C-alpha cells in the first residue's frame, strides 16, 4: 500500500516541480523585458492555473496523510481513487502550464 501512496505523492510533487519550472520561465521572460500588456494578460491566466495546481497538489498531500492515518475505513478505496485522480489532474495541469507559459514567451518574443 505504501507504494501506491508514494506513486500518488510523486505525482503531486512532480506537479509542484512543473509549476516551479513554469514560474521560472515567467520570471526569465520578465527579466528579459518581455512583459508587455499582451504577455501580462496571458501570463495572468496561466499563473491562475498554476495557483490552482499548487492548491490541488497540497490537497493531495493532505488527503494522503488523512488516508494513511485512517487506515481502513468504509470509503478508503473510493477516497484513495479520488485522491489519485486529483493528483493526475494536478500533474496534467502543471504540464499544461509549462507548455502555455513557453508558448506565451515565444509569442511575446515574436512580437518584440
């Protein structure tokens, strides 16, 4: 069972890492002078997605802690499956945030 918990937790950690990468891409773009109004508008939407992703990853970790301490309960498998689905969604959203931020930077570079 610990392997399953670690697999889910790994997804949450990877989602956090991906968000950190997207934030680094954003900072690098700003530091290189690409912060025009168009880039700001797009980046703000992506940052909102990143914030939601971090919140989801945090929630996954909290749920895993609760499930670990609760052991077996009537809804254990359902809760564990739901937690894994949330981790999968956070991971997918984090990958999307990286792609979108990189695309926003490329588009901003093209306009400059």
